[in-house]
């Protein structure tokens, strides 16, 4: 079992799932939060790459989005999560099957919300992102606006919603522990 820091500052928080649109900082914030809480960090996209032996872009190309979403769901549901961990999910993961409901049932979900224009400015290297690799900035902004309208009903099922702009591990920890006391 993974132990949290022993300074009595942290209560056990269990499994924390970070959700949000690509580029909002899920992987970075997961590492920061995991370090603060002294617990394991799991990046589900990295697990997909590890288990499949293919990049996300290669998996999309070979099996399409539908095949990718099936495999992504399988990884989410079958992963052997430690009692205490922070999990960075893929941007679309909460929007398919029962993934969001499942994460809400087994842990705490946190939506890292970010404005579309800010997301565009953060998504520089688009080649590794199959859904946006051929879009210029104007097209990307339109694409993000459309996708967020589709995805926000799922993202907003998160138990905690935080503004991801200028968010760091400490602010994220406070949002989570503050919500736990409500």
C-alpha cells in the first residue's frame, strides 16, 4: 500500500481522476499533485502506449477512433490502481461508454477547465494528436469550441471543477481537500 506524507497534513484522498480537454495540463498537474501527496501517478495514455506498443496516433490510424475508445475503456476499467493515486486521463475518455460514471464511483473526479483560446495557445505540437494534427489555429479554435460543447456535459459530471489556467499542484490539492470537507 502506498502511504501518504506523514506530516498529518494530508488525509487519504483515494483515487483522483483528472479529466479535461487535451492541452489543459492533466499529465503535468497529475505529476505535481502526486508529488505533493506522495502517491503514485498513472497516465492512462502512457499505459495505452505501453500495453499496445503503439503511439496514440498509430493506434488511431490502425483501429480508428472506435477501436481506440474500446481499448481506452478496457485499460481504464482493468488497471490495478493502488489505494492512493492520481490518474491523468485522455481528453475524450470521460465522454464514452460509462467511463465518467465509473470514475465517479471508484474515486474523485476533477475537471481541469480551460478557455478554448488558451487551449489553442497550448497545443503547439499537433502531430502526435490525431484529431487535430492537420488544423491551423483558426480551425483548431472552431474545432475545440464544437468539441467542448459536446464534451462539457460529461466533463461537468466531475465532482470538482477547477479553472486550470495558472493552476499548480498546491492550488489543485486545496481544491480537492476543500471539496472533501463540504
